[in-house]
């Protein structure tokens, strides 16, 4: 399986695609699919996104993911906010 750059941004909106963002301070996701609630975190928090705006989260939890050519991993303290445009990980 080779890495391919998408020819449009539509693929990046797929709930199975995560974008590595070294400037991110929290994992964020637009899709609620597969997230397991984390009772240790407040449900609603405000996070600042790359363009400087603030978005309100509606859930924090864990998300199982498969890293390309690696074993499964679990991302902890993932912020769910339907306003996010993409799934981001640090």
C-alpha cells in the first residue's frame, strides 16, 4: 500500500481518515462514529482551532484507529465537535 496525496479535499472529510497536525494540542474529530465516552473529561469544552476561532466540544472519549502499516492504536481524550472540518491527531 503506497501513500497517495488526494486530488481534492473531499477524501479528508472521510471519518476513517486522520490528518497529522503537529500544531494541534488535542485530538479532534468531526464524526461521532466509534468514539467511546470518557467520563473523566467534561463533555463540553472550548478549543481554539487553527484559524483562531473557538469551537465547543460535545464529547470527549477514546477512538480506536489503525495506523498505516502498523497495529491498532487507541487515541485517548479525543474531542468530538461537529463543527470540526477534519479529524486531526497530534
